C-alpha cells in the first residue's frame, strides 16, 4: 500500500518497521495525499498519529529531495496535553532518523526535518531559536498556539503552514478550549498563503459528523464518509463550490478487545470510604502492581494522586512509585514520564495529565481509582495499557462508594456495548 503513495525512502522505512498499514492508515493516506481534510476515528493503538504524520513527512521529504528545505514551518501539531506534545516529539525522532538513513542508502539527497515543542514548558532559549530558525514541524497546545498567533514573529513563522493536525480532538471540541482553538485555527487559516489541510484524530468521537464540522470550521462544507463516498452532513454555511472543502471521515470504530473488570474490596462499600477499606484498596493495588511489569493508576484529583503515591510507596518502596499531575514542576513530570517509558517504575499515579494518546511502552495494567464519570475517559485511560497495534488493553476499575459501584457497573456495560458519551459542541461560544 505505501509504495504507490510515498517516496521510496519513506516506503522503505515503513516496510522495515511494520508488516502492513492498519485500516485507518490505508484509508487516510490516499485522502491526505489528495489534500483533503480528514477526520480519523479509530481505536487506541491503531496508528492514527502515524497516519497523519507520515503523510506530512512524505511531503517534506519529496520537497527536500528536489531542493533544500527552507527554514519554514510546514506542519503544526496541536495536542490538549503537554505530556502528549513531549511524547510526540520523542516518537518523531525515530522515523525521521530512519528515513534519513534510507535516503542515503537509496542515493537521494539528505533531508533534515526539524521538530520543536512549543508549550508553556519550553525554555526561553528554545523559543528564541524557533524565531531565528523556524522548525519544519511545530508541536504545541491550543494555548501556546494562541500565544504564537499573538506575536509578530509567531505569525510570520506560522504563515507558511500547510498542514495542521489536531490530536485527541474529542477532548477539545465540547468545551471552551475547543472554542478557543477553533478561533485560532481560523486565524491561522487567514495567515497562510495556501489553504490548510486539517487532520483530526481521536478514538472516541460522537457525534462524529459534528466533530468533523468543528475541525474544518464554518467554511468547511460537507463531511463525507470515506468508505461509502457519500455525504453525511449538510453544509454548515452557504458557500460557493470553489470554497467548499470537504472533510472525509475515516471511521473504523472505537471497539477493540479489552480485558476489563471491577475490583471491589472484601468489606462493604458505604457512602464514604473508611480507613480500613482504603487499606484494602491500597493492598489490592500493590498486589496487582507486583503481578505486572508496569501499572498506571489513574485518579481524579491531584490530591488523590499524591495521597495514593504516598501509601503505595510505603507498600512497594519509594523508588518504584511516582505521581504525575499538572501542578508538578516540569522536571519532575518529565522524569516520571521517562522512568515509566524506561520500565524503571512499578507504578505511576496520574491524573488526566497522562490520559490521552501517550505511548508509554510497557504498561501492562491500568487501574482507575474512583469512577471516571465518562465512558470516553475510561476508554482512553484503559487504552494506555498495551498501547500498540494488536494489543489488548487490561484495566481494573475501583469504585469508592456504593453509588460509584452502580455507576462503574453501568460504565463497563456501556463500554462492552460500544456506547460513547455524546459531545455537545457549543454552537455560538
């Protein structure tokens, strides 16, 4: 499949590392090569991010082989989480280096594609270097994209953008961050000399047509199902056909095999957890952690993350346990992420700061402490375990009260039935 679409060096790298494209990749790549807006909905660990990035990288390689790449930004990747932005930059390093090796082996000119993360954590020195020599791929968050658009140097850098990738779009579309991002995307569109290609990615999207409309904006026109080739939405605004780009929807569903179960303590759950019941919960968490290589434990508050980390440190040893949340210093968060990736931790307790898209390597088990209050949230968190093509996520759900027991039971039933929460996108924020 890739050989007909990609430069020989890109194709050679892909074939060395993957036996075949996944379904979302095979369906999305022809559309992206044709310059269409694409919304990809596929299960966690199915290669959505690679589907978006490899098409963009191929375009840069083709251009760089013909003539040296100018110091311009071509791709903007927007993630709702700083941790996901850092993870994406690290994961881009391997394919970019591998493609350069293939270019040399095939006798093509070298193409250096530079990436840079621009978030609130980015040091001033790197921000200055970005202004002097713009990266070809900018990895950022909605808030930092807004900051870039508010400065003259940022607007100059972004004016050459050709592709914008919005990852985990479901986490943005239904709230004020999404409304803010929609405005930033329209400002970015107004800056560029050529129309942007917009790519949206997520495993949990409902209603998918409304999210496609959110992705392409008010001038986006109609959404099209890429499998059937039929229109699935009416025009958002009345526009001329020449200015009516279509958004193709690549929807392979969100259902995949999962190993999910409830964990209930021996003592009865009540309206409020007693200290004795908490001890049982922590003891069970420690037992599960020892039975698996690495365990990622999600909680709903930063306070609970610190509390659970302290109790598990007493049971497992402080060197085997860390916490991760947005109030921590950047250095501590990066250290926790790297130690988890390297398999140096037995357990990491996290809030939503590690919920979306992160490729964490050898996580074998996810535990959710308390109800996540959302089907999509639990599906995303469970998907951090065995986060690779063909992997079977394993997750355990710990209700913390009688009411949560009922809620968690209903949540597991909904997941098994393939249900999702319905997002409500603000019509006029």
